[in-house]
C-alpha cells in the first residue's frame, strides 16, 4: 500500500510519523497539556549528556574522606559499590513481590539468577578490594568513623525482610517460641541484629544500634508488616511449590541465594574483620569494632544462623550451617 506523504517545507511526514503525533497529542490532551507547547520545549531543550543522565558529577562527589589516608578512599568507594549492588538486589526482589495474590514464576527465576550473580560479584570483589587495604592505614582511619559501622546498612536489613519469613530473622535462642500468631511487633525486639548489638561489658544497647533504630526503626517495621505476606518465601510457598513447571530450578536458585547471602558473604566479610581487627597473628587478642559488637561471636554464620529458607534444607544441612 502506497504511504500517505505530506510535503511540508521539504520535510516528508509519513503515515507512521503522523500517527505518532496523533498519539502524542492524545497523551497530552488526556492530562490537559498542549502538544505544541511540548514540541516547542523540545526545540529549545539541550541534548542529554551521559554525565547528566547518570548524575556522574554528583556521584563522584560522594566519596568524602574523614582522614587523608589514601586507602580510606578504597574503604568508602567499596562500601558504596556494595550499597549500589544491594539496591539492585532490592529492586529485583520488589519487582517479583509486587502482589500478594500471585507470583510470576519465570520472573522470579530470572531475578533470582540475577541476584545470585550480583552476590557472586560482591563476594569475589570483597577479597580483591577489602582484603588488600593497607592495614596500618586502616587501623588509623577507622578510628575517625566510630561509632559508624556497616551494621547500620539499612539495605542489608531490607534484603533480609523482603526475602524471608520474619521469624527466621529472630535470634536463634528465641526462634522456638515463635508461633504463627506471633506478631511482627512481638518479634522485632528479638531480631538477631538487635540481640547482637549489645555491649559485652555493660549489657547495654550499643550507640551504633540506638542511632540506627532511631533513624530506620519505624521504616523497617513498616516494611516487615508490608512484606509479611509477599516476601520471597511466602510467594514461593503459596504460588510455586508443587504448582510450577520450573519449581526445581527456582529451588536451586533460592538455595544458592541463601548460601551466598547467609554463608559466603558473611564469611568473606568476617575474614576481613579478622585480618584487620586481630591484633597479633599468634593470639586471639582483637581490636574493638567500630560498631561495638562482640564481632567474633556475632559475625560468623555458624553462630548467627541466619537462614532465609530453612524449609529447603535437610536437618543435616541445617545442623552444619556455616561450618563447611
Ligand atoms: C575491612 C573491612 C571491614 C571490616 C573490618 C568490617 C567489620 C565489621 C564488624 C566488626 C561488624 C560487626 C558490627 C560492629 O561491631 O561494627 C560489621 C558488620 C557489618 N558490616 Fe562490615 N566490615 C568491613 C567491610 C564491610 C563492607 C565493605 C561492607 C559493605 C557494605 C560491610 C557491611 C557490613 C554489614 C552489612 C554488617 C552487618 C552484618 C550483620 O548484621 O550480620 N562491611 N562489619
């Protein structure tokens, strides 16, 4: 079929272009806007640049050192890189967990694979970047950030809340007392990271925890309530288990996610803590952490026993969690 062409000052408007203009006009009309004005705006607007699109100048201005030790830059940048990966993980989980009444199994599988890829990157890069800082510099610049600690990473806590039944985040010693009727509000004070952030000497909450709760406590509780019926585990249990043709693949990725998040990353992180905070190789004497936890007992996965999907593991595997 011959295309309709309208000649306007040497410019040919073909049918497709006219149709696009019609649709644009309808789009703007629907919200009381005039297409002509917007077209005029396009005439005068500057072209978009790479640096504006990704906010490069702003991004590169966010690495503000507290000391002049060069390796503090490594420390700050790597924390920020990790937080950006956490953001990608949260984005992928939220995409899957938008609804309480359904779960797209193909999307869940794709996003779990992506998340596991991000976690693998974080684990391998941790050893490359964090383990290679200058220890002398580290031991000095770390003093300038007390009482701040990665413990205060709210995105880390969000990933936990979005992934699992909240009971699995309760400190292992309280978990047996949780029933189906226990509310989020009752479980929240017993969450493992609150129980872990207690000063060894005084038994008081650490300042690091107090400040964290003040800033994010309400948000975290809100999110925990919101996701109680649509976290990854609940969606799997309700809509995937015994109902999806790709259940086996999803289970494999969920188990991998559990291992990467709750064993492999905590271990690579713990090894760094040992490397930098252990005073002498031959003794167990350690330096206090910036967040003030009893970190040697708090960080290792075999004590922490954070497990997102315990139902997917055998009793033997659960018994040996973090020990392999
Ligand atoms: C040399 C590097 C590092 C050392 C020595 C270190 C040390 C510690 C210590 C001792 C804790 C326990 C809380 C405390 O008492 O402060 C902690 C918690 C934490 N750190 Fe790090 N950290 C390092 C790097 C990182 C990096 C790069 C991240 C990335 C965001 C990070 C994220 C976290 C998180 C999320 C927690 C809480 C873990 C949990 O509650 O299970 N850390 N860190």
